C-alpha cells in the first residue's frame, strides 16, 4: 500500500509535466505562426512602385546634383521632417555610401527585407545610418528600409574616394 501511495504523486507529476510540455510545443507553433504572419505583413509593406510619392529631394556635393524620389512610408516622412541636412558620407564595402544621422528615424512597422539595388536611398535602423547604394548588394535584411529611389545622378557616387559632404534638401 505504501508503494502505491508513493507511486501516485509520481504519476500525477508525470502527467503534469507532459501537459506542460505539449503546451510549450503549441506555443512554439503559435510563435512560429506569428513570425510567419509578421513576414507576410512585412512583404505587404515593401516599397513598391505604387508607394512612391511625389516628393523629391536633392543631394548636392562636389558640384554634382542627385535627385531622389521618396517612398511614401513613415520612415521616409520622418527623414523629410529633418531636412535640410548637411552630412558627411563615407564608403562602405565598395557598394554603398553611408552616413550616421544625428537623430534616429522612426522605423516602427516599416520593414523592407528587400535586396538593396543600385540607386536605392535607404535607412539601416540598427546603426541609424543613411545608405546610398551605388552597386547592388547581395544580401537582404529586414533592418534596411528603402526611403527612396535615385532618379538621376547615381553614377556620381561610384567615383568618389574618401569622405564627402552632402547637402540634402526637398525639391518643390
């Protein structure tokens, strides 16, 4: 009889642990489902041709001008609110020019996940920097938000060596 009394709590504990274990598996599946849902939402927020705005900006440096057509997303609008700006860019990995912004942009609910292409004007949220892609980049990241697309002058970035100062302003 004593053996049965000792065995009963062990059985109860075993059933309880098994039940907890199956709940953890369900929550993992739910979390994975939620993650998949997030990715599908991100895909809907990717910049597309129909999300491009009428707003243009001009980047002026070394007697050159580059015009960018901005996308209509909250991060782009946050960037536009900071204009005009005068910032210094430097080369990064031989594919992009980057500059750390003094004030970070809002990146809430805007994720790209696109592979950056030549001519993309973007914001990399973990570092808080602008990026101008003068060559295509092979890797996609959900932390890169495309702010706009260069309409003219993207070739002006390829030959620049070293740091250079850019004035960025809205164009009417």
